[in-house]
């Protein structure tokens, strides 16, 4: 059964573009980069919270895509899902490296704690970032695409290669898990 997206040519055009990119067509590679860079960048930025890191990670995702195509690998369907999974892996690597080798910004005032310096907003952002780590990659993608990038459910479904119903279910489960995790984090910090 043909879906609306398939009838409208969107999925077919995307598959043709991906096939051209897999053959290393420079125009197709450029178009894929233009289509996905901003969405992927904001997704990564929502996970890492630093522009420079988000730019580096997003660039690395596209570099890995190009390397995969050079080796005759990479996605042949659902490019967005492949990009977001790769971004998830790179973000996890970044967090592991950052945890093992924390870096203190040069401009940080050594006399104040980070929470006191930046206020309660930083604490809340960190709690949300921490809570997002406990979601599945698909749940995280849906939440960030829906609420950070303000994408409609149909577009998210298309990008992830899922039905709108599956995206709604992922969103519901993710919001439930986030609410529970944020409540637990608040309790851990002694907030009520």
C-alpha cells in the first residue's frame, strides 16, 4: 500500500537522492548536507549544550557518512535515522571523554560554584540534559525534534522512517520517562 509521502514523491525523491549520494555524486552529497545539517546540528546542540561542540559533532556525523559511502556502506534507506544514531554515538563519546577529562573554561571564576554563578536555569538545563540521557535514542530524537526544533509529527515520522502513530507513542513514552526522571533528580537535589 502506497503512503501519501510515496504518492507525493517525497520518499521516492529522497531515495533517488540517497542513491546518487551513495555513488559520491557531489551535488547529491551537497543537497543531503543542506537538507539535514541544521536539523542535526540543533539535535546535537540540545544534547551537548555547547555550540562549538555541536558544530564539531555534526561535522563528524557527515564525515562518517562520507567515509561510509566511500567504503560502499552507509544507509540505503532512512538516512535521517542513520544520521541521528551516528550523532547519538558521537555525543555519547563526547560525554565519556568529557567525564574522563573534564575541562574548566578559562573565564570561569574559581571562587564561585557553577550553579551559583549561572543560576537556577543552568541547574534545570543540566537536569533536563541528564534526563534525556536515560531515553532511548528514538525517544530522544522525537523529543528534541518535536520540542527543540518544533517539527510536526508527520515530518518526524518521515525523518525517522516510522509511522505517525509510532512517533506519537514514542513521544508519550519519552515524556512520561522524562517526567519521572526529572522528579527523581529533583528529589536527589532536595527540591520538592
